[in-house]
C-alpha cells in the first residue's frame, strides 16, 4: 500500500490541473452562454462540402 | 387563388393575403411569402447558401421588412466617431468592437444564421451571438467595413441589431457570475477528491487500516478542504458575519457554524489523530449550497438585463433643427429648448411639445392604449413613443433623468427593492429556530462540561451537526428549484424565488386585456354595406386605399382583401382617414365625419338609418360601407379561464379599452368581474382595494404602463410577447404565450407548496427526535453526520418529484 503515498500526491497535481483548466474555461467565456452551444453542434457549417443542386449555381460566396 | 386553402407565409407564419403572389424557391419547392419584406429576407438567406436555416429552425421568424433609404441613412450615423464613443471599444489599429442587442431571435437556428452570415462579410473579424441573452459581440476592421454595413447585413436576413452600451450593471453581473462559477468549480473538484478519500477511510474503519496511511489520508483531506473553506465558502461566512454585526441570525449563520464547526472539529481530530472527520460533509454541503445560489443568481440576472434593455425605447440620434438646417445629433447632446424633427416611424427622443405638424403617436408602450393618439401643436409628446403618420417638429422640454420614461423606470426600481419583504418571511421564521438552536447547543455544552468534560466537545458537535438546519434550509430551495425547472420546460419562467409560494396562495387572477387575453392585432370582422354595392368590392377599394399605410387597420384590411385594385393620389389626414382615387372615383376611408364631408350636396344616395360609428368608406355620392374590426381572443383563453375558476381562483379583467369591447371579451371568456376604461391608477387602486380585503392578487399584464400595477400585486406574470419592462418587473414570464399554462403554473405552485410543507414537517420532526438523543449522548458525531445527510437526501428526493 506504500504506493498510495506517491499516487495520492500525483492525483492532487492532476486535480490542480483540472481546477486550472476550469478557471481558464471560465475566464475565456465558455460559460457565458449555457444554452446556445447545445443547439449549435446540430448546425455545423459542413454543408457546403456536400454538392449543391445546379439551380444554386449563381451562389457567389 | 383558392380562398379556402389560405397558406401561411413560409418565412414568418402569418397568413398570406389573398391575391398576394410572393414566392421563393426553397429546397427545390416554391414557398409562399406574405409580403415583399419576407420575400427579400428569404431570398437573401437562400442566395447566401444558408437555406438549411429553414430545416433547423424550431420557431417561425419575425415578419421581414426592407429598410427604406431614410433608415439606411440612420444606420450610417452609427459610423460617426463621436457617436461611437459611447458603445464602441477601439483596439489596436483600426480594429473595433461593439455589443449589439439582436431583435428577432426565436430559436437556435437564428443564432447560426446570424453568425454564419455576418462572419462571411469581408472585414468582420469576429461575431458571436449569445443565445441566452440575445446579445451579440462583433469585432471588425474599420478600414475594410463600416458598422452600418454590418447592421444592414443583419437587417437583410430579417433581424434588427441595435448597438448598445453594456453599462456598469452588466459589468457587475459578469463579475458576479465569474466569481460564483470559480467557487463552484473549486468546491466541485475538491468534493469529488475528498469523497474518494472518505470512501477509503470508511472502508478502513471496517477492514482495518494501517495507522500511518489512515493519518496520511486524513491530512490530505484536510489540505484539500482548506481551499473550500478559505475560498469557496467565503460568501456564507461574509454574509453570516454581516448578519451577526446587525444582531440578526439569518440562514447563513447556522450554515457557517455547521461548515466552520465541522471543519474545525475535523481539523482538530486530524491533528490530534483522534475522533471523527467530516471533510466530506463540509465540501458536499458547500458545493450543493453554491450550486443552488448560482441557479438563483442566473434567474435574477436575466430579469435585470431585461430592465436594462428599456434604453432601447429611446433612439440614439435625433434630427435637431437650427439656423443652418437639419443636423443629426446624439440624443445625449439634446438640451431643453432644442427643436427636433421627428419623421413618421421614428421614436421620439425626449419629452416635449409639438410646435409644428399634426400626427398620431403610438403610446401603447407607456399607456397600454392600443389606438394611436392624436397630437397637434401645443400637445405633449413623451420620449420613447413612436410617431406614426406625418412629420412633427417638437421643442424639447425634458431630457435624461427628468423624462417620463426614466420616472417609470425609477418607480419600478423602487417597487422592486420594496418587494422581497414577503420572501424574507421564511428567513425570519428560521431566524428564531436558529437562535433557539444556538442557545440549546450552548446549554448542552455547559451541562456536559460540568458533568463529563471528556465527552462535552463530541456531544456538542453532535447536537450542532444533527440539528444543522440543512434539511430545513434545503426544504424550500430544493422544491423551488425543481418546480422552477419543470415550469421552465413548459415555457413559464420564474424570475423571483417567492413567486411560486405566492402564486399557490393567490385568490384572484387579474388580467389586463390588451395583449394578454387577445392576440393584440386588429382583425377584420365584417362589412355592412349601405345601398346597392358589392361587399367584396368595398373591401377591395378599402384595401387599395390602405395599401401602403402602417395603420393597424390597414394591416387587417390587407390581410383580408385581394390586392386587385390600385389607388392613386393618396393623401392621409391624421386622425381622420385616407383619401384616394380608385378607377377614376374619389373615395375616402376613415371616421364618419371625415368621409361624409366628401359627399357633394346634390347627391341623392340614401345614407344609413343609424349614424355609423366604426370605419366607413364613402365617395362623392355618400357612404358605401362600414367595416368592423376587433381584436380576437387568444386560442384556448376560455379553457384557461374555466380551469382557473375550477381551481377556486376569482378571475377578473381590468382594461383600458372601451366598455363594449371589454364586455364582449369578458362574455366570450366567461369572466364575471370586469372594469373598462381603467387608467393605470385605477388598476392600482382596484388591486390595492382587493388586497385590503385580504386577497392575494396575481396580475397578468404586458405593457410598460402595467409595471407599477405588476409591482403592486403580490405576484405578477407577464406574457412573453409583452414589453421588456414588464418582464423585468414580473415575477414570472409566460414565454410560451400559451394561456393554459397559467392554470398549470398555479397547479404546480400548489404542489410545490405541499412539498415544501412536507419537507419542513419532515425536517422539524427529524430535528425534534434527533435533538434529545444527541443531547443525552446517544448519538456519536458520525451518526449525526449520517442522519443529517439522510434527512437532507429525503428532502431533496421529495422535491425532485416536482420535476414530473
């Protein structure tokens, strides 16, 4: 069981990193909108990769 | 076009007027549109390659409207550096940033559409929309794109963006939220770790554990709990200290005492290597309390933000008239005595008097009166109201803080700060409980110190922990949070903690007619012709006359008639009606006096037997027809009223409208008590009279003028379509605008009250039975901790039943 004396301090360091990541996420505004991202994931911008129908050829973007 | 299958506009969902032929091809299918505005918006969306929007959206969009050149000029004003100072942040080089309020966001797909569209503009560096607050943040390169182009681009896809100054309040909210989140994060992560160690220690108690390892685990637990005590739990200690300084005992006092006491005892046990530790309870308790307060704070902030949006009612710029002519100036620069030109469709910038022109003004936001009000030279104009018909020149009399609008906001602020009195009742009861508990604990400590000093500390701790009003303090918030969540899913937003408790007790539900029971839009009801004319022909002529008018009646007529005819040389007389030529004949549409004035004296056509009262159509030969308009009651309004009555609630209707209209609507819905032509003061008086008789009044309103009444009622509800101010002052908001949710909310509120009572009873019974056992030394501290957690768990599980 002596290994615990090493493993627990390591777990504390990992915990410290986890807290730091959390604080960083809060600072960078990831918790500002708690509703939008859940919906946003459903509407990805990958559709232009799918071939378009010919009548939208005049599309200029 | 087939009249029986009237399609709805694919973009905004409003019915397509007969004869209208606006179509846009979406996903290979021609879809009907109701107006050129919607058509333009839908084409812009499709040609931008964003047609997926229509597949993903979950709500119908707001009706599209193309900008007239004057409005584009207005947008260009936002490019001026002096105006930008108030809301634009300058970054390095030409990079600029601004916050925008977005109008028209109905679902998450709108967010996607806006972000995709604006981000694609060359020169826009970043654009992000916050779905919860309907705010956007834009940063752009001023050399490559102007702010007005960004705003125009947002307009092109059917939304409206107003730049705004986030202000001081907003900054405070943001800081408060960040701080609460950080505390929550620290408490949460630590809680998980400490619990893990606690499981090991409990297992060790049964199977035996190496003493060194046991001591090591306890020391680690102590070290882990330190940041929770020193940082995460700070708000409880600060507020408890504030209470003590004022010689009060709020809920935070026993909470602090329990957290602090348990920590101190555990720390002592750890350092001396004897006794129980409660680090797991300490961290868990802190985390759950913080989580509850975070959710409560979110609801409070949302309400506050809505109030701040009221500034949107006032325009940013105004056209000041001076010797050199007209000049666009920021509203903040206006001083009393300035002469200002207000064009039709513009908002009035400040309070003042008309000096030139004659027009009608829409004051519905302030007075709730849906019909436009006539204004002539000498009449008062109120800032924030909208000029409807023709240009007005006004002289400014009051600006800024002195205006009626700011007075209403102040009134509201005061009403809001006075209100939580009801909510504090629960805390006051708890105060006595807490005080009694503290005295008892001291007595127990003193008695045991005299008789058995060795066990005094453990027993006192047991008493404190076992009677810790955790269950008691969780009983109400847990039930309220669960019920609030269930109601939010229904589309009923609770912005105040006390709203549910009060709603459960309410004996009267009072409706404000405009916009709450009705759709708030005039609808065509029918036509009565005088003499030998076709009703449909009259309708067509009337629709042609009103083809380009913004009047509410015009919209109702256009929705009904085919646009087959064209009217020429149209002239509108404000407050009277409109004149125009259709097929070579001069017609007038409007109030009877105005229309009969057109009639030539020699005409022989017989007029109606009775003097008409509504909107009439006539030509030189005399009156032709009279049109009936009415506001239709909302779907299922009658069911909602009947259901409320079944719940034993008296339903009343106080309205600012005419007696006839109010009687008709009350009759349709089966409301026995109603009053018509009520001014806001009358409504307030009625509410106060009812309250004096001991009634608990729930007020359902929607206008800014309702705000003081909403604040006076014990509990207030606003309809989601109502103005932002009503949201701000209302305790609950019916986002769904679905009236049957009102009785559902009352029912949930009553169930919540029942659960709160069960919870409080349970907590009290538990405390009363556990207390003597603990005081006599039969309960070890670990049993006390277990009992405390179990009783809290029972309370929470009971509350969770409300989610169904």
